[in-house]
C-alpha cells in the first residue's frame, strides 16, 4: 500500500487551468488580431497567466489531511491555507495597453471566413482599383505619358492614329473644378483665345536699348595693322579672327576689339592714340616669328640658326604657328594683302618691322650688318667694348718756385 507522500511525489501532474472560449479574446478562427499579428505576438493579460503544471494544488492531494480539534469544537485542516484576519476586497484586474500592437485593441467580432479567401479578396480589390484608376485617367497610362511628353508643352496627348482622341487636352478633375469655381475657360478655349490675340498683335518698334547699333568703321593705320593683329592673337590662345572679316578690306579696329572699340572714343582722339602706342610697345623688344603658312608644323630651324649666331644673349623668339589654326586662310589673305608671303616663308618681326624669313634675305642682312643692328636696337645684341692695355708713364709733379727763383726770373725779364 502506497503512502500519501509516495502518491503525491509520483502522481502525474495536474492539467493547467483553462478558461472558456467565450472569455479568450484571442480565440477564434478568423479574429482580427490573428489576421494581423502572429500568435506569439498576441498580448495576454498578466492576470490570466496559467499556473505552472508542476505547482501542486492543495485541493487535489491524494491523501486525507489530519483533522485537529478547534477551540469551538470544529475540525480544522492543519495543512490548509490560513484564513486572513480581515476580509479581503475583490481586486480589479488592471489591463495595460500592449506596446507591440500598432493600434489600440478593438472589440473583436466573430468571423468564420478563412484567411486564404480574405487574402485573395484583398488582392482582387487592389487589382480592380488599379484598373479603374488607369481607365479613368488616361494620362497615367505608359503610352499616354509618352505621348504627353512628346506633345508640345505637355498640354495635350496626341494619338498616333487619330490626331484628336480621348486623351486630347486632358485635365485633372481638381483643375476643372477650380476653373468652374473662378469662371475660367478650359485649356482648349484659352489656346484659341491666345491664337486670336497673337494674330491681332500689331508689330511695334523695339526699344532703342533692346538692339545694339551697328559699329562704325574704325580703320587702323597701315603701320599698326599687323601689330594689332599680332597683339590680338598673342593675347589669348582662344582668339580667332572671325570668318566674317573680309581680307580684301583694310583691317578694322572692330575686328580686334569687338564691341570694346567704343572705348577708344572719337577717331584720332587721345584714347585712340594711347591705344596705338600700347600696341606698338607691347612686343617692341621681342622677336616674333610667324610660321606654318605652308602647312608644315616644323619650326624654322634655319631661321633660328641665323638669328642665334648673330646675337649673343639667352633670349628666345616668340612663335605664332598658323598651320593648325581655324582662321589660317583669313590670316594668309591678310598677310597677302599687306605684301608678306606667309604662305611660302616665315615672317620675322624685329623692332615692329617685318622681315621675310627666307635664307637669301637673312644671309644678306647678316653680311651687311643690318640684322645685327636690328637685334641691337631691341636689346638682343650687346656691343662689347674692347679695353686695351695702356703703357705706364712716370708722372712728374713740378714744385712751386721759391722767392729767390722768382726774383731771378724777374731780373732776367727786365
């Protein structure tokens, strides 16, 4: 026969307490919380937490408790929970709003629709609403968008087959409501009105400051035409003679200065004279060589050898290549008009004077000394003064005469 302690220790654990399905808010086939949240995330009140299955229940012990006599003669259970001295007040369960639920809990409603069917129904509603939107707003269709972008100003949608279709001059309902509220016309009516106004506009003369007046001709002196062109090209690598320049006409200051020629003031004035002096002295002490008129990109080494053998300084000439310029033909025509064959030979500018850079001319100038004199005038050739050795001579200083010598000279003269 097993003892009560043996029955208590080795008896199967009691089942946890359960509550009815009518009290469990999370119970049901298709409740709202079970659709939105997984089962493990459904919050439960702390007061509804079940007791551990290993916790023994005093009311289900397998042995009879000992009864002891009470002062009043009643039998009492020695192992029963002692009674409280004062009457306990019924505690109210305080339920807190769960923090992991995105919205406040609502009163559940019973539902018997399966979840897969609800999901399919939701997907069908989304597809149907998208189809209705695309049908009601033609501008939202991909092909309608492409035609709307391609149309002029994006105001209308032109059909490929029909010039005017259902998508022509589409407007959202909000815009139409605003036009009706303010009494405005539609886009089609406004376009017709604008076309009528454009036809009725009378041509009016433009404001005098809206157009730039034509530049007056400012011819350059013959001695400064080539210098002005040289200064214009050397001032920037991006300066190009305009193709509108007529090489058969004299070179104009407007070609060199453009709209800045108005700063020169009146013709022959002080500002124009000062500008011509600046152009003249800009490259006066340099040797400038124009080459490449024949299309060759090589440096004129023969010309450089003759110049370097004449001067004895470390200075180097400035080169202006013409073979790769876009205005090559215009420059060649300007040089030809000035009588300089740049297309056949290099042109050397020394002391602001051009020299044809063929070998015969340079050899003659070198032998005659003309090339050396020009290089000396620009400071490229220094004249060396030969200082010879002088013989040392004895310097004899005469002593002043004494009084006796002066008296004797006076007697002799008498």
